[in-house]
């Protein structure tokens, strides 16, 4: 039996969700199943091709909903979980215990673990560390910006590996390890250590580049990374460099999109005045109330910069 799991690629919570869900399905329903993974990325023209759902069971975790009839499991916690009003209506009309949505959860991993316990009586103490760290990473629950940027904990090291590794092969190796090993043991894997060392050096360079490029005005940090190879940079660097800031807006380029990232400082005490997912949705993006993003085609740098400038101006209150 084949279980196909589509997950949010290059995201710690996406990988952890896939790992926890795999262990849950194996322990509770399909002990002899084999698992295959497909990393999903937000693109300017997002679609779900039929051939993505080639398993006997097909699941999507930590990513948008699909109305494909072969989809058997779905869990997501993003405000922007549906590609269209029709998809949202399809979910409402066909909702089952195996397809669930709750944007109040900080992480999809915690969401899946909670529902697995409440509805199927499933608990797996071996994965409690993974669930806890997924909630910290995706919910930005670090003690401070230094903890997030210094990369001392195993989970923060894995986050960098997952976000910065080229392709999906490394991420899927980590997913399989997450379902069976403590995080410290995963990081100690010699092959992952070889990948980690140059990525850590790149991380240190990225702090210097963002320090040079960023401008903080009206408590909004803005920087443009077009021309710098910084896909998957640590999103807490701006708050480490500008602890007084409230919001961050940036533009970056990857192999498949031009991206505008919009975030809020988890450590500010003043109330946030903007829902960032709602702002990003106006430009075809989405996310959560406190963090969002917009994907433009690769060549649409001017469009991305225009949107980023407009959003930064709005967040400054101008």
C-alpha cells in the first residue's frame, strides 16, 4: 500500500507535519504501508495536477486544500487555506474527520497531534519534542531573536537545513528521520553535518547582507535581496538587527518565483494593527495574521517591488 503525502516544502512545520502524520497513519491504520512525499511550494499560478495523487491514500498537510476526489486526508492551519471560493465550499460540503482546518493553531504539527489524540486516541511520546519545537518554530515562540538567529538548538539547525537546502531530497530525508529519531541525533548525521557547515557560513553572511541592505523607517524594516543568493534566509534576522521594529517587508528571488515576505516582530509589546495574511491576499498571496507572503513569477521583479513598497507604506501608516 502506498501513502502519498504532499507537504509544505522547505518549512520546518511542513516537514514535521509530514513526519508526525506518517507515524500516526502507520501506527494507527496502515502498519505495512510505504510512504512517498511531494514537496509543495506556493507559486504565482498554484494548481494541483491529478497525477500528484497517485497513492492508495493521499494526504496534504500544512498546505492548501484540493478538491481532488482522490484526496483522503487534509490538515492545514493557514488563514489562506483555499485557492478559490469553490474549494472552500467543497470543503464545507464534504468535510470529514480526515479533512480538517483550524487557523487558530500556531503549527500544523500541533494541530494534527491534537486531533489525532482527541479523535483517534493516538499519542506518541517519542514525537513530543518534534511537536513542541514545530509549535515554537512556526509560531515564533522563541525566547528572543537571538535564540532564533544563533542556531544553538537542534531544531533551529534543522530549520536552516530545511529552508535552505536545494531541492526536496534533503527535506524528505529529514522527514523520514523525524518520525523515528530525536532532533539532536538527526543533526548529528554526518551527511547532514556536511550540508550544514556551508549553510551556516551562508547564514552568517546573510546577517551582514541584511544589515547592509535593510532600512528601518516607521518601525518597518524594508530590504531588497534581488541579486543576492539568499533564498531561505532566517526570517528573524531583521528583528535581531532592529529590535525596535514591528514589521518587516522584503523582496527576494528563488529558482521558481519572486517573493515578497511580510512579517511581524514576535517580541514587540504593542498590539499589531494589521492582519498580514489579509494584506497579502490582495496581491494573490496569503499566510497567517502575523506573517504572510506573495509569490510572483520569476521575471516579475518590478511588480514584486511595487507591491512590497505599497505594503511597507501601509504598515508605516502612511
